[in-house]
C-alpha cells in the first residue's frame, strides 16, 4: 500500500536524502521518495510503519513534525516570518559580539580573557545549536554531516588558538544556511503561486438556492455559478451565459478564450466578463485543476539521474574528506616533523572547505526551478528525470491528426467539370450532406455557408462505404467516393491530390470533385525546423491516413520519415523499431494528442501529450503535458530543459572546481580558515543564487 507522510519543517536537501535512503532500507518498504518542495514522504509498504518512519525522521531532524497525509490539511512551514526574524536577531547579536571581540583585540590593550569572553559568547549564540545537533547525531550513529564538519573545525580552531576564525566559521555557516533556507522557501512560494489555481469554494445551485461549498462536495450533474473574477471550480459544460476566460494558469497563454452555451469550461480558468452557469461533468478529484496540481506537487519526487548521482556522491564524499583531513593533520608531522598546530590547522581548514552543501542544495533546487518555470509556460513536466531526458532527444515521433494538423476538416479546393461551376458543385454536395453529422459533411456545409431547404430533398439514401444519393427538385444528386461513381456508372475524372475526395454527380453527369483536407497547424513547420536545429537527428510521423495525404504533410513539414495506415498497436511496433535504432544513451520522444495515443505515450522514453487541455488520457499517460495545441511548446520545453542542465553543470563545475583549488591551497597552508569559509559558504550561496535564475526564464 502507498502511504504519504507530511514532514513539516524539512528544509535540508542533504537530510531529506538521508531520510529517504534510511526509510527505503526498511524491510517493509519497497520504495521511498521525498518531495522536499512539498515536504512529503511517499512510501510503498506492506505494513503500518508510522512509528519507525517517525523515529528515522527525528534521528536526522528532531524538529520536523511527522503526520500522515490527511491528519492536517495545512502545514505551517518552519522559518516563517516570525522564525526568520528570530534567526536574523540571533545572527545580528552573534555578529556584533564577534566584531566586538576582534575590535578589543585590535584597538585596546585589554587582556585575552576579555576578547575570549566576547568570542565565546558569540560562538555559543551562533554555533550552539550546530554543536548540539552534531552531538545528538553522533549519539544516533549519524556522524558524517555538515554539523559534524563545522563543529570539529571550529572547536579545533579554538583549541589551536585561532579564536576569531573559530567564530567566523559558525557565523558565515549560519548566514549561508539562512540564505539557503530562504532560497528553498522562495522555490516553495513560486510553486505556491501555481497552486493558486486551486479553487477555494464553489457556488452550487441546490433546491433553487445558492450554496457556497467546498469543490470536493459538489456532485457530477449539479450546476455551479461562476461570477466575473471568480475561478471555475470544476470541469463542466456551460448551460447559461457567456464569458472570456483567463486560461493563463493552465496554458501559460495571455490571450483570453471565449466560451458560450454548450462549450466546455475547465477548472482553474477565471471568468473575466460574464456570469456562467456550468453543469459539472467531473468530480473534483478527476477535474483538470486537481490533476494539474497533483502533477506539479509530485514532480519533485521523480529525481533526475544527476540528482541521484549527487546524493550518492555526497554520501561517500563526506567520510572520505574527513579521513583525508585526519591524514593531513596527523601523517605529515609524524613522517616529516614540523609544527603539530600548523598541520592540525590545515586539517580543520580542509574540513570546512570540503562540506558538500553547495552541490546537495543547489542541484535539486535547479531541477525544481526548471519544473516550476515550465509550469508557468503551460508545460507540465512530471519529474526532474523527464526534464533531464529532454536534453538527450535524438528521435522525435509525431502523431499527425491533432498534433501536427488541427484535426479539423476543411474544404480546400473545388474542381468542377467543364459543364458546372464551383458553386453548383458545392451546392449539390451540401444538399446531399445536409442530413449527415459526419465531420466531412459538416466541412462541406460550413463551406457552403447558406441554409438548405430540406423540404426540397427526397429519396435520401445513405449507401454504406460509398456515399449519399438524393433527389432535389427534379435533379438526382450523388455525392461520395469513386466506388459510388463506379456503382452508378458515372464517368468521372479521378483526383490525385492529397486529401479526402468527394465526387459529385447530377442526373448521371459528373459535376466535379470537392477536396477536403485537415489543416496543418501554423507553427508545425517552424517547430520541426527548430527541433532539428536543437540537435534532434530524426523526425518521424505516424498516421492512420493513406500514403498520398501522409506524404504531402511530411514533405511540407520537412519530416525525415512517415508511416501510414497504422492502428494504435501498429504504432507501438513502429516506435519500438525506431527505439532500437537510436543512438546509444539518447532518448526517443513521442508527441501525440493524448486521446488515443496512450499506449505509444507510455512506451516512449518521453511521452509528450500535445493540446491536452482537459484530456484525461494525456495527463495520465504522458510524462510531459503541453497544455495548448502549439507544437512550438515542445521547443520551449526543450529550451527550459537545456537551461536547467546548463545551470546544473555550472554549479557542479563551480562547486567542485573552487573547492578543489581551496583544498589544495589549504593542504599546502596557503589558504586559512577565512578562505575556507568562502570555499564552503561563499560557493554554496553562489550556487544557490545561480540555481534561482532558472525560475526567471
């Protein structure tokens, strides 16, 4: 069974990784995943192990409150405004005492005891909680963490007489922790802004009166009222009124969309201009807004390979550097002689520099920032693993209808025979199709654009697989495919152009051909071109249409390959063939409209649902959901993924590079404790602020 725990107050990515690993190692647990941004732990377990989970969490983070999902509806995150003020006051008092101690040493002739009094007081205020945490963790068997590193280094500095440096380590470490917590909080707030699409209430009509209730309490079939400025609480059909809808929260698009009676209205949109009465078609748990919120909230639990690597790296890195620091402090004076204090000082410098906070905090922050940035653009990415995979696409496979084309039939050409005009051909076809609800019939009636007197039509006959036969006035009209013309012995001129052909005959004489095509989306060609420019090696189209139509679309868009007349199961076979031929370690993406492409979306390395606003199948099956009908959204998604990866690489190179330089300088005695503080806290802050840039993309 799946259990979700709220971990209120969990802010440290390093501790989160340790908790996730420790819970995952329990024999009753098959999987464990922490969502730091949402402060949740999701496990799959064969038993109720709440007490064990709580004990593990408290062994790493005693202040974190653990509760099962549903016990509390809201968490009051630690480091709220009140707590932030107390931290700032504590840092300020500690800093004043620290600088007073230095000032007394430099500008007065007071004894060392006076200087020490200020510095020790500052150390207790600034580092008391760090030392206490280190002691508690050691007692629980958790030795190698940042609290241990900072405590050993600063206490050691006191022992060897480097009093100001000892306090400086704690001061700047705490300042760094404060800004890192602020960065995590800012990430949470950016996601909280996305969460504002969650409707607080719904105004439902019951027994002729209006009641304000929770959206979860509204049943399918009931009607809700949405006034201007209010957010639509549940998916439904407009049964009264019209309005312009602000869809930015769902699609990232600023242009409002109009809705009228009979149109679908999706939860999360804001009615801007009119009052709407909406008949609810989905319960809150199945509504668009609920599914989107669930995706965004759970995205951080699916970690990118780079995140997993950094977590594993930190697990082994910290014990190794502690051992190296001990070797640096003890071995040289034993082997070569020299001042013990000097080498011990170098060892402590080595410890401070080596703290892995810069990597452990900034990398998850960057991926989550990328997911948040994508969400603001109407691109929902289900996890950092999929965001990273978008960097490695070598093959992109498209469905045709509804993805590259609009999926809307339109009369694109009328080819009359010599004895008839275009208007006559269209009029005859419109009369023949006037009783049909088929999309092709509707496209002909739309192109005709005038009303038809159905009283004139007699002898209506629909011939399955062929077409329609009617009499209008004294004229016998046929409209259908070539088989109908052959069956009625009408001599006609076959059309070889791409599209669906409707042949028309009047009184046994061929009148002409109407060509009906599915329009290519305006930005499809540009999207395919930019995909290739971004490094995608092959673009492929799969369709159920015939060879002529598919070739015309593929040629116009510049696609590399296309496959025709495919049923859904055949699409999966083709996808597997393409997947087996891709470059090693590269990824294959399938882009579909999400309605009938669920098997292919699930089979691809990255399943991308296009134009999936309100499509249940797409949101469930896809790894990435593009909430509009624009293929260019895929280019945006790849752009955000590449920007995220660039920042991740920058932070890895920055952190390891600077730390590597300072470690060497520290080992040779060139860098002291002040440089060590910059090598740890300074680098961590630079990496965190660099990670925050992705949120502004």
